[in-house]
């Protein structure tokens, strides 16, 4: 019996996210999806998708590989959030720094564009949770996923030194302690081999 996943791997990388709200259960006031991609059909790169009061409540996209930003919108990121399937959203060219910290305690990602500096930090880190799903196993998800999710109860997101309002909240996932924000390392997405 083969231990290899029979599906086609379409992207390998990291996808930490931050979801903030003023009160537990309120709609998210900030959503940020950060991608560090090591392998995809359109090459490696970084992308940040963000919607917040810091962006006037509109989605913004920063990337160092626009083809990757668009490919993610037409595949995984567009599936995860239908608002981001709109490839007419402008993409701002950005430079992404080397991450800082130790993922057991705190982790920071930084990027800069022409007149913008963005920082995303995760802290108050919980125990990792390994998830593995097959394509179509989860209703509405055509892609499979293998990822190591590391919940973070503490988060901070700033744009030009201004911190996003709200906070991350404790959750439970698969019977384990989780959060509305998490680091997502060793992430691979798959689709049914055609």
C-alpha cells in the first residue's frame, strides 16, 4: 500500500492568518492572509491579502510576484474567501522581509511598499495542530490541505505604525484549543489528479 497522497500538489508554503474583532463573535474587523510560497505553477513569492479599518474596509493586496497573487485568487485563496476571487482588485508591489522570532513564542512578518510599512505579529502561541484533508472532503472545498496550524491568542497588525483594532479570540478546533488567528507552516494544497 502506497503512503503517497494520490492527489496533485498545487502549492507548497506557509499561510499564517490574523482575524480580529472588537468582541468575541462580532464580524471580523481585520482579516489578513499572508502567503510565503516555496513552490507553485507560477513560481515562489509572497502575498498579503488584507481588509481592515486600516484599509478603509476594502481588500488590499501586496505581492512580490503578481502572477502568484492572481493564481492564488483563482484557486485556493479565492475558494477560502469568495471576495478575493475578484482578480480586478489592484496589487501593490512590495518587498517582504525575512521573518523574525521563534514560532514557539512570537513570530513577525514585515513588508514594505512605496509609502507603506506593514507588520504582522503572532504571540501567546499554543500547541500545533496537524490537519490533513482530501479534495472535496470538506463541503465547498475542492482542494485538499495538509498543514501544521499553530494557534496564536495574541496578535498585532500595523500599517504605517497604526495598530488594527480588535483582538484574536480563543476557539476550539477538532477538540483542541485554537484561535481566530494562527501560524500555518508546512502547508501543502492538493487537487484531484486529472
